């Protein structure tokens, strides 16, 4: 995944699998249901929010 989607992201382009798991899978977010849709609301202050949405 890092070679396909994260090659231009600082700190994640050459990250080990454990680092990627910690930074991308442990995200501070809220899953909300509204009007028959699900929305994933990611905190804007989270340092790797743009990297997550890019993946």
C-alpha cells in the first residue's frame, strides 16, 4: 500500500508495517448515520488525515 498510495507522504513513504498500522488504522473518527448514508468524520487536527483519505 505504501508504494501505491503513500509514496509522496512524508513519514509514511518508507514506514514499516507497524508504523503504518499505528498511524492509519488508529484514527480518531466518528461514524455517523444520516439520511440513509454513513459518513466518516475524521478530526482535522489529526496529522495523517490527508494520508488516510488519499489511500
